[in-house]
């Protein structure tokens, strides 16, 4: 056994990296992005992307989201906007983040949650200490975006969402998510999938950080499909 450990310790760093890639390739990358519509309606809806430091999320008009997810209407029906984020269950819900927790969240596949918060004011007014960017989305592609968001929630056999407790801020809740969180499937990858689903030309696989997601919105936005 000691000989085995010594042999493993002598493995080149490059080989370890290959093994890590193989390991995570077998892990869940759910929820999957939804292909945007092949046609544009010409009508636009406004969505917002929030950057809270190293975590990003999306903000949708409440009525648009609740029309797709009526399960949330009882709790969030009185709000004008709803912010959603997806991430590691242990890290996201923790009251105090440790370095061990951070490393585990990045390198070890774990359960996911969806963070949902209702807003009574515009995202820019509510998140005064965070970066907020507005994006125009074709109404046809809003359906693809809403479909992606819908599949991000885990549903029990009864069809109900699994409520896990109060949100980090504001009035909201954590819900059990679909898919596993890991280094190649992060909260920012999730936001990139949402943007792709809404018709924006972005490759979610390479958007692992908040900066990489927000940088797409700093330039003239390219859309994937046109009429």
C-alpha cells in the first residue's frame, strides 16, 4: 500500500490535471442550457445580471417568471422583480465562509441550490453595492430563458419544490437545485447558461468567474440567432 502511495505521489502534475478533467467530465453539468429560438419576434424584454463579487445572478420581471413557475406565486406574487442564483448548497447557505469550505466547493462535486429573492424596487436601486447590468432579450427567447430557469429547480415526485430555508438577504428562499456544483459547473457557469438560453452569443463552458460573465456585457452584445 505504501508503494502505491509513493507511486501516486510521483505522478506528474500534468497527469493529475488530466485525471481531474476526466473526473469532472463524468460529473453532472445540469441544468442544461436551452437552445434559443431560431426566430426573433422583434419585441424585447429587459433582464438584469447582478455581480456580487465572485457570484453572479439574474433578475427577471416577477410576472414573467411566475407565469412559468406558478409554484412561486404565493410567496413572490407581490414583488416587481425576482433575483435568482444557483450555487453550491453548503457554501451558499453558510453564515460564515471558511477557506476549507471554499476549496471543497470548488474541487469536490456537491449538491446545488437555487437562491430566490423578491425585489420591490429596480435591481439597480436594491443592489447599490453590486454591479448590475441590463440586457435586452427578445421575447421569443425569454421562453427559452424561462425554460432553463424552470429546469434549475429540483422537483419532488409530487411536483413541488423543495424549500430549504430563508435567503441570504431580503425576502426570499433557498430551494433544492438540479445538478452538481463543481469547478466546471459554477454559479457563473449557470448565469452564462441563462444568457445563452436568452439568445446571447456566449459559451458557458468557459465562463467560470463573475468577471468572465460580466465582460461579455461590457461590449456590444452579439446574439446567436436572427430572423
